[in-house]
């Protein structure tokens, strides 16, 4: 079935103060932002689009905003956090910002994960920075009292983040690293295969975020096992809210989608795993 | 009296700051971020006769102070536009101009004819940067004759504003503009995107799916200003200036070289409130300069030699 | 074997990184900042038949990631060039190409004829962006016929390299390039500056004395790449790519779209060692990619559709 | 007579560490740079062309270098200083740099002041930031044991800098401010007129730097009084060393200059006051 569009009538444009911006794993930073309106409304899997220059800066580059999954939200304290890594000009700009820098943010954006009420067995599968949306998702699952397992993949233990954070929500954690420096030596998708063996497909649900090749693997494993899976994709975005049409995602053959592309920022970033094609989408 | 009020042909616009086609969707997507009623006019994403799915990924690449795009005129088609998009737009208090795209002149006619039956549209901006199948993919407005014929045929169909939108990828854009003027265009808008490209030196692939694409943003502003200046000197109809406008200062430059109105494009992606901010900035600028209206700015460039 | 060696016609160049006309003076001024012998070739500031004082101030204005200029072909004239500049250049171990400017084809002929009598010049780059007095100021290379005639007449005068330098301010630069090729050009170089302008919104004056001027720098790179790509596909002579090149990565993009050599312009003002740095960067890149020579890079763009 | 070109064979391109960057008057900063090669060679009135981004930065804007007069030089310690004021992107960039930032600098550039050996009466006339080249000039005059007077002009006392610095070289200081908050209320050129009355024109010499309109006034006062004067002009520059031809200065009618413009960066920035025309030269 095709993912449906959630009306985005609740998004807004806000100037948000940086509350903290700390390296939480090697090269990986957690930035907390004062954004009460977003914190109150954001759903797991939604993202924010950040102007990486300070709001009062007249620096032109980077020209466009940069999208980041909401990692954590604290409705009462009115903050959200994003987990980011320095890969280019936009994220390098983020690394410049001391506490109290004010950033202009649009959010919450996009369609998040569909949470099950059924007390199904749930696995969260994250590769690399794909762990970013997992804490807010884990918190939501925890609220609904559903127990769940998190499968965390990283290149090496030094680049691993989220274990403690996720355990706070009663998650069982299984870890895989490419170099075996923590947990299973190998791919997180191998952990997924084992996890699926342990559970009844009909009563199981998988949520995943990470690099496209990993998501593709998750999709094929799950569809083979007839397990319902949702994936959060990352693609280049021009606007983040549907006016540039710059973020196409190919529907899988046969998926009824009125012969058009999905737009990652409106129809996604979360899709049913077997609705989309997994071409590389980073520019 | 509103100092920002402008007229194109007999029609009044509350202010001269429009949002450019393809950079504001169909209005709805930005409605809860920007105040639509603050816009001088909203110009829709190009509409064709049939829905088009557009080009595959990657469609965008950010360059130094610019943006390359190859959306491929993805659009819902004129019929679903009328059913799904027009009602919302009509309900807004914003002057509406529909941008029309085609691969043949017939397609432009088909779209305009369909839209003529419906209220709430002030005019048509004709996207003459589309590849013309009859001319081996040359953009419609790369040839004066084609521009003239296409303008004349649309002119016959409507009393609404007809505004050919011109490509900058020509030797003398003023000649193209004159051809449009001679066939009854009410105004011309320029510039559409420059042809540009970029390459990933690791994969050796083009950065966007169509190899070459449309170049926009602050980097093209000096070229846009020169083209608007050349055109405003050559025609007697209003020229709507487009290209790299991010703030009111940029807009003032376009008015000084002869633009009657401006359009904000790429900047909407960064801040959908850009047009509204420009309107406020222009108001203050006029006051500070003691100017009664935007007309006193238009073409005010001081070109007497110095030194 | 030097992997960066390239050939234009029968002539060898130690590497494909040249410095562009008007951005490296006559070599002498930069000699104690940059290592001239590291250049693939040095292209002089345009030389006319007579000395020209050029345009009054202001001649330069920095825009977003670009530069507007209106130097007005200030130059010492061919005779003082021969007496005052050529001896120094000849003494350097750097391949020398003289860029020739004119207001009429006769002037190009006059300059080339004068230079033919002197050793140490590998070829002539013909600045066909000069306003042609016979064509009402249209740039020579804005018309294919004019480009063909001018190229043919210079070709008759010399066995040295004849390299028409083309303006980007045209509808189809590949047609102009073909016209040059058909009349015996050994190569074409492009792009010269785009026409651009900027306005001071406080004084209402143009930012440069000539109102519109030449736009260069990183901002024009995507346009330059698209023009070089279009041209390299259309001609069989080498294409020398120019436009916004600041580093070896930029240069690699130009080679991938089909350039046989590149020229560094505006970047020389910021760092006169840019060309030398690019040469080193290219060497490392070829090694890293396991490529035996720059030829394996040229035109390597991967255009097969994906997705 | 036409100013002659001094061969600039001694210029170089150097990475220089910022030693200090302090606000020394309201909105006016003094930046000291470790540049031993320049310090050893720079002549009064010469300038340096600075890439305002840190040498390892990949920020593109500002695209071009920015020229600054050398204000002080310490050959032994190997540093030079520049006096600067935030007027736009380039100078704003300078304000970002903490101590130890490394900047890429070309210098020394241009033709400086011609010092007199004759023990003439000398006046240094500075308007606003035109005081920048005066300390290095004062030091040179001091070395030659010539006594001299400095006429300092500023909008207001808060924006006045150089008094103590110049007194160290035995300069007599006279001050003029637009608002009278220090010294004479009015223009520094009025102080010049008085000074000229007090001295024998043939045995007097004036060196001046400041805004074009002020230099024009200095030129007319001095030529009327037949006092030899040199002025340091500030014009927009593309390269600073003669390859862009972007810095034309009009010779005064009648000045033999082979029918060409002067180039401020090669023939200047210091010119004989009556050799040039004083059109506004800031872009
Ligand atoms: C919905 C969504 C959620 C995201 N969530 C996060 C997050 O929580 N944490 C995080 O660190 N990043 C996230 N990203 C990716 C993030 O937006 C990019 O890392 C960022 O835009 C890079 O910008 P840059 O200027 O630093 O690098 P660029 O110069 O733009 O790119 C540098 C490198 O990163 C690659 N890249 C650029 N943009 C993307 C992208 N959107 N997706 C994948 N690769 C890209 C480029 O191909 C290039 O190789 C998300 C992207 C999307 C669309
Ligand atoms: C030989 C020489 C010596 C100089 N010495 C000093 C010095 O010691 N201290 C100092 O603070 N400045 C000095 N200047 C001026 C300095 O170079 C400019 O202030 C600087 O380039 C401005 O750059 P920006 O990007 O900050 O401002 P821009 O955005 O480039 O300009 C901002 C404003 O300053 C004006 N401006 C820009 N460049 C100049 C210029 N070259 N001369 C006058 N006005 C200009 C512009 O018209 C604009 O109004 C000197 C200039 C020259 C040519
Ligand atoms: C992503 C994108 C999509 C565009 N789509 C259209 C379009 O559908 N029709 C059209 O006439 N112009 C389209 N344009 C061109 C803009 O309307 C505008 O002419 C151009 O971008 C230059 O203005 P700018 O520099 O302010 O963006 C598009 C531009 C961009 C960046
Ligand atoms: C200040 C300046 C002067 C120039 N003078 C000439 C010239 O005399 N002859 C010429 O053919 N091109 C001239 N050019 C164009 C350059 O050679 C080059 O084609 C153009 O600047 C694009 O390259 P770039 O972006 O690397 O600067 C000049 C460019 C600049 C910026
Ligand atoms: S990012 Fe603009 S439409 Fe999706
Ligand atoms: S600044 Fe380039 S020649 Fe003077």
C-alpha cells in the first residue's frame, strides 16, 4: 500500500537558541535547541530543516537549509535535539556554534513512523547516524508500554552512540560493528535476520534508519519474512516542505502512486519499506 | 495611497514582489509558513496539459552561491490543478498568475484554454524556457520567431495578462522581448535559469540527472540585472525582474535598472517569508529616500559618465 | 613520462594549466610571487595595435562569489609589448601565448603581423569578446560568420597556434566554435566573462564605469562547464576550459566534460600560485585514481542514465 | 613631475600569525602580525594585501584580498601592524580572528613616501583611518633625526588614535575633531593651513593620508603655498601587485604619463599631490 500524506499544517518557522552542542561519540555531535513549539508537536521520524548560519548572519554559504531528524524531544522543557556529523559545509557550520547561538529552524516536517497499538514485537534497526531518530521513537514506544529491541550498527565502537539513551526506555540493545570492536562483528542487518527468526512475522514490526544500501537490505529481509517494516530515508532536499520538488523517491514497480514520484519531504522521510526503490539518493 | 502599488496593463497589484514559478509550489505547501496575502502575486509551478512525473533523482545540487536544478517540470497537469489546487488558491487573498509550460505551442494553447473557463486567474506566465520538440529541444524563447508565434497564438485566446517568461541563454534577450511585445504580450519576465552543470569528481557523474540543468540563486544576479537592463531599455511593456533576489536591496537594484516588478525564486526555499520581508524593506527604503512610490525608483539608474 | 603533458596541434605543453589573459599581467608583476616555469602556459593581457589607457575608475566590483570588471583593454600596445615585455617573457622557461584584441579584424591582423617577426611566441589567443565597431559593438564571437572570417584571416598570417577565445554571451557557443574550427583554428578557449552588472542602491550609480561589465569567478563555473561540455561534444579540436577555476577539483570537472587544458583567471588575484597548486593537485589525483595521463580524464563524464 | 615606479622585486607571499587584534579606539582595531620578511623590508606608505579568511579556510567570500597600510613595523621582533575598521565583509572577517589565527599576506606592496634628507619642516596630515601609515613614517623620520608635526583629524575624540604612539617619535601633535571633543573644532586641513603659515614653503614637506576629499583639499592648499606634498590614496584593488589593472588613478591634466592611468598598487599608493586627480575612488 502507498504511504499516505500527513497534513503538515502544524509546521512553523522559529528562531531557536542552541542549548548545548557536544561531541557524544567520535565525530558525532548532539545539539539541543530551545524549540517549544516543535518539541510539543514533533512525531518520531519527523525532521527539522535548519539554516546552518546564525539567524542574524549574512553569510550566503551554505545557500540551502540542511535537514536533520529530530533525535529527542522534551515537551516540558521545550527543547529538541539533533544528532549530527561533520560531512560538509552545512554541518561544518554547525560545529562553529557556541551555546546561545540562535538558529532559524523549520519544523516539524515530513511524515513520521506509524506506531502500532497492537503489542507487536518491535525492532528498531539503525546504521551509523541512522540512530538519530531512534531515541524519540523509543520514547514513544515506551509510553505505549510496548517492549522493543534496538539493533545498533556502527563502523566501530568509538562511533557508537545511543546505548544508554535507549536503555532508559527499556530497550534491549544488540550491537554490531564492522570491526567487531563492540558486539557482533559484521552488519546490523545480520542481527535483524536473527531477530526475525526469534519472532512471529505477523506480530512483528521493524523501524529502520540508515544509509540507503542498509535500508535496501532491511527491506528485502523483511519482505522475504513477511514482516512489516518502515524505513526513514535521507535524500538531498531543497526546501523540506514541498515547494521545490527536489526530493523525488521512486515508488517500487506496481505501487499505485498516480504515476508520480514520492516527495521525501512530504510523503516521507518514512516510507513503508516495500513501497520505494533504493537507488542512491545522496548527491 | 499605497506607494508599492503597481500596474501591469490595466491590472493593479498590491506590491511588486511576486514569488517565482516552481519555487512556491501551488501556495498550499507554504501557507502555514508565509503570509500569502503579503505577496504582490503568486506564480504557480509550471502547469502542462498532462501530469508529468518529472526527472529522477538527483534533481538539485548546491553550488557556490547558486543552485542547479532539473525538476523536469513535474506537475499535476491542468485538470487536477483546476480540481485540487485552484480552489485553495482562489480562497487566498493573493493575485494569482498561472505559469504555463508546453512541449509544443498546441500544449500551451490547450492549458490556457482549459484555464480560461475558471475564475480567479489574473494572467498567464508562459514558460518559454521549455524545450521545443519541433526545434530539436531548443528553448522556445531562444528564437524570436518562435516566441512571436507562440505569444500571438496565446494572445488570441485570452483577455487575461499574457507574460512570456524568457530564457537568458540567448545572444540578445532584448530582441526576444521585442518579438513578444510586438505580438501583444502585456509584460515579459526574466530571467529563467541559466544553463549550468557540475560534476562529481569521484564518481565522474553529473551532479544532476539531466547532465546540464537550470542555474539559479545569488550567483546569477549580476547576469539577471544586465539582461533586465538591456530589455527594459528595449521595450515599452513592463519587465518583471528575476534572478538571485534574496533581500530588498537586491530588489532595489532590479527596479533601478528598469524592472516594474520582481520575483523571488530560490530564496523561498531558504526563507518562504522572503517576499514579505522585501515588501517591508522597500517601504522603509522609499520613506528614507523620500520617494512617493516605486515608480520613482524604476529606471532611476544614474549613468552619466564621471571621473 | 610526464602524465600532465598535453598537445595542441603539433605543440607540446608541460601541463594543461594556463593562466588566463588579463589576470596575470605580462608575467613580470607576478614573477616574485609565483613560479612562472610551473605554468603550462602564460597568456598575456590582451594586446592591441595601439596603447590603450582603458576605462576610468571604478573598474572592479566584487559580487557574491564573483567579480565584475571593466578594465577596457588597457594595454601597452604591440610595439611597446615587443620592446618592454617580450624580452622578459622570452627569458622565462614558460610557454608563451599572446592574447590579441581588436576593434576591427584589421587590428587583429596588424598585431599578429607585428608579432610574427619575433621569436618566443607559441601562438595567439584571439580575444573575440571585443566589441566589433563594424557590428555596432556586438562581440566578434557573437556571430558565427564574423568568427569564421576573422579566424580565416589570422590563420593565413601565421603557422603558430591560432586559438579563438569565445564569449559565452550567445545562444549556442558550439556553433561559434564550429565556425572557428572550420576556418583552421587549432583550438578554442572559453569562456570569456559573462555580461553582468551591479548597482549601488545609495548613489543609484552602476558599480563599474561601463554600466555592464565582465562577470568572472567561482559564480560562473557552472555556466562555463556547461558551455565547455557543449563545445567539446561539437568540435574535434582541443577546447581550453575557463571560468571560475580556483583549485584542482575545479580543473578536474573541466577535464571530465571534455577540456584539453584549463585557464586560471580571477583566482590569480587572490593567489598567484593557484596554477602551480592545481598542477600538483592533478598529479596526486591521477596517481590516486591510477590514471596514466590527463588524457584518460578528458571527457570521462559518465552520462549513462541511472535510477 | 611623475611619480616613478619603485621595483617591487622584494614582495612576497607569507602565512602570518595574528599576535594581537585589539580595539584601540571606538570601532578601530590594531592587528599585529608575525611577518619578519615584511617587517624587515617595508617602507613607510607601503601596504599589504591580506586574504581575510584564515589561510586554511575554504570560505569563498570575501573573494578578493583586502589592502591595508602597514601601520607599524618592528624589524627585530619581526612583526608589522595594521590599523583597521569594520566597514564590510572583509574587515568583518578580520574581526572574527582570535590570536594565533594564520592569515595569508602579500607584501610589502606599492610605492611609499619619499623621505627627505634635507632637514625640512615636515607635517604629517591624517584624517580618520588615514593615521594608519603615520607611525611607521614617524619612526623613519625620527631615525633621520628630522623633527616633525602630526596633524590628526577625526570625527570625534573617541575615534582618535595615534597620539601616544606618535609622540614616542618626538612628534608634535595637533588635533582637530568635527565635534570639537578634542583639539580644534573643524577640519584637519585648517590646522594644515596654519602650519604652512608658520613655515618656509621651500623648506617644508607634507605627507598626507585620508579620505579623497581631504587629500584633494591638502593638495590644493599645498600647491597654492608651493609646498611639496605627497598623498597616500585608497582605491579598490583587485590584486595589489599589478596584474589586474583594476586600480586606475587619473593623472592630473598636463602630467606626462604616456597617456595612461597610474595604477594605485604600482605607481602608488603614494603620489605627488599635484600629479593626480581626486575623483572618488571607493567603489
Ligand atoms: C530527512 C533527513 C533527515 C536527516 N537526518 C540527519 C541526521 O539526523 N543527522 C545527520 O547528520 N544527517 C542527517 N541527514 C543528512 C544531512 O541533511 C546531511 O548530512 C547534510 O545535509 C549535509 O550537509 P553538508 O553541507 O554538511 O554536506 P554536503 O556538502 O551537502 O554533503 C557532504 C556529503 O554528504 C552527502 N550528503 C549531503 N546531503 C545528504 C543527505 N541529505 N543525505 C545523505 N547524504 C548527504 C553528500 O553527498 C556529500 O557526499 C538527514 C537528511 C534528511 C533528508
Ligand atoms: C593602499 C590601501 C591602503 C589601505 N589602508 C587601509 C588601512 O590601513 N586601514 C583600513 O581600515 N582600510 C584601509 N584601506 C581600505 C580597505 O582596503 C577597505 O576598507 C577594505 O577593502 C574594505 O573591505 P570590506 O570588504 O570590509 O568592505 P567593502 O564591502 O569592500 O566596502 C565597504 C565600504 O567601504 C568602501 N571601500 C571598500 N574598499 C575601499 C577602499 N579600498 N578604499 C576606500 N573605501 C573602500 C566601499 O565603497 C564600501 O562603501 C586601504 C586601501 C588601500 C587601497
Ligand atoms: C527548483 C526550481 C524549479 C523551478 N521551476 C520552474 C518552473 O516550473 N517554471 C518556470 O518558469 N521557472 C521555474 N524555475 C525558475 C525560477 O522561477 C526563476 O526564474 C529562477 O530560479 C531564477 O530566479 P532565482 O535566482 O531567484 O531562483 C525554477 C527554479 C528552481 C530553482
Ligand atoms: C580583471 C580581468 C581582466 C581581464 N582581461 C582580459 C583580457 O584582456 N583579454 C581576455 O581575453 N580576457 C580577459 N579576461 C577574462 C579572463 O581571461 C577569463 O576568461 C574570465 O575571467 C573567466 O575566468 P575566471 O572566472 O577564472 O576569471 C579578464 C578577466 C578579468 C577578471
Ligand atoms: S525538499 Fe523541496 S519538495 Fe521536498
Ligand atoms: S590592484 Fe591589480 S593592478 Fe592594481
